[in-house]
């Protein structure tokens, strides 16, 4: 039996958490290897307090930011193209906040490293986030088209017209 289509929000929150966690993890490694040019191991990584604080704080920052910018509303109303634009805008603004609050004190050789760090983080976070979001949106839209999910709908009108419309909806699949 088909399920109501409002269940996808939880999946959206989970993929946002995973993408923020993954982006921070990969960015931190990128930062240590290519900018600070430090040799380290995974054990050293998990002993670094900045890395651990980032793993705890940064995903929740992004989720709170997305929540307050109304990202976690009905997925049925979302256009994938609009979601790409909105995610790019959110990533840029959120990236500026994180950059000036967390990354501005990095050890760098020149000011160009700041651009490299900033745009590296933005691109990494954006592409991870949009990949997972589009995956969730496409899955939900496909499940609706295949009849696995449904949108509760109220039809108003005469019994004859409502039956005709319902019949058209059922047979258009």
C-alpha cells in the first residue's frame, strides 16, 4: 500500500547531516595536507580537538541554518532546479560565516591560501549537499510517480465530477 509523501523530510535532514559531516572531514584533511603541508595519520586526526569540535558543531550549524531558512518544508513543493540555486546561496552564506568564525586563523603562507580554503570548502560542501539532496528528491518524485507514495488530496464538487477526476488520476499512471 502507498504511504503518504510527507515522510521524506527526515531523510533530507539525515543527508544534510551526512554531507556536512563528510564535507568537514574531507576539508580538514585537505587543509592539513595541501595548505598546512602537515604529515599526519588518521589517529592524529582524531586527536585533534579542532577536528573533533568541527565534527560536533559544524553539522548542527548547517542543520540549524537550513531549518531557519525553511529548507525542511514539504519536499513535494521543491523543484530540483530551485533547490540547486537555494543550496548554492545557502552554502555561500553559511560558508562565509564558518570561514570567518573558524578558519580565518589557519596557518597560511599568503592571502591566496584564504581564497583556496574558502572556495575549496564551498565547493566541497555544495557538491556533497546537492548530490544527496537531489538523490532524495528524485527518489521521492519517482516513488510518487510509481504509486509507492501518495499526496493526500481532497476533491470538491459533484459526485460525478469527483469520480471522473479520480478515475483520470488512477488511469494516468
